[in-house]
C-alpha cells in the first residue's frame, strides 16, 4: 500500500492504532510496565514508520491527558522515546530482505528474526535513554532523590527499575510476533507499505 495514494486508509489505520496505543499505555499505569510496546511493534512491523510514529505520538498524548506524568520532563522523554523506538523497529525490519536474498533464512524466519532483533534493540534503547535522562535530571536538579537517597543511590534505583522494565518488555516479544503474524495471515499481506519498503530497499542496494 502506498500511503500517498491512499491517505484515507492511512489516516484510519493511524487512528485505530492511536487508540490501541493509548489503551495499552493506560492498562499498565498502575503496574510495573505498560503494554504499549506490543501495539508499537505491530504498527511499526506491519505499517511502517509513518503509521508507527503518528499512532505512538497520538496514543501517548491521549493517555497522558488522562494520566499526566509525575514530572514535566517525563512528558517530553516519553514522546522522544516513542518516536525513536517506532523508527528502530520500522526501519530495522528491512534487515529481513538481505538475509532472505542471501538464502540465510526463509522469508518468514528472516522477517521474524529481523523484527525480533530490532524490537529488542528498541526496548534497550528506550530504557538507556530514560536512564541517561534521569541521571542528567538528577544532577541539574529537575529530579530529586527519593526519601533519603543520595544522587548516586537514586541513579542505582532508577537503573535497576529500568533494567527490570526492559526485561519484562523483551519478554513480550513472542506475543508481539504472534499478533503481527495473525494479522498478516488474516489479511494476506506481509507489509502494508510494501511499495515504500521496496523503494528503501532499492536505495540500500
């Protein structure tokens, strides 16, 4: 599907995934992690960077309207993280094509391999970014250590929390793949933005 030729479908898809993304974020508000990474994976892997970025940004804004972040800086760090994690998965899936062409893996295995690798990288990048942002904010005074912690102790606390959240989200990977593959099977379409992928792939060659 070429989004430039079918804007109405692109807008509808963005709206649907924005709603799903917002719901997934709000489901996890009271828990250790939210579930938006599953929706983010599906939108990026199936529909590409345009739908993935738009839906993640809109979904995050909707969820934060209902559940504002504890600190003002978290508003911006969340949006930034949503954008680059969507882009990592959306562009990372292109790795499947050279793997398939070199006969290293079958089409499906190459797709799952590349999407799995870049999903894991996107999750890791997200929490590394959060950790670096927290460290910076602690040292400039935007965040204060909790209870009687020193800055060093609070950095360690944030680090442990971020590692735990990253591990849990990586564990979501089989669910991400399952949902994406079910959609592909039922729609008989591997990539909805296949024309855009072909253009990008030709530029890489």
